[in-house]
C-alpha cells in the first residue's frame, strides 16, 4: 500500500470502511476517513505534503491517532 499523502510505500491498516490508517516513514501514523477520501476524489484534490506533515506533527502525542476528516481535508490540500 502507498501513503495517501506522499505516495511512499506505507504500512496499511484498513480497520473498516469508515477510515483508512497508514503508517508512513515520512508522514508518521495517521487516519483518513472514507468521507474525506470521497470528497478529495470528487474535487480532484491532493494533499499538500508539507502542510499535512505539519498538521500530523501537531496532532501526534495527544493519545489519539491524527485523523483527517472531511472538515480537515480541505485545509490540507493544494488548491
Ligand atoms: Zn507519507
């Protein structure tokens, strides 16, 4: 599986249909909701790697895995 943010090979843990989880050597561990992926696909959006890395870093270590949902996704893309 490849990383949904940077495209590098990443460890995939697809727990269920509601979200995807990846552990990427560059991006770290994160989750993306199915709704966010559908939204991004519908708009043809791609993650801004730098912006997304920063966001994941800020949300790591809080006890929960950083999760990009459909509210967060539009803030992390190249428009
Ligand atoms: Zn990555």
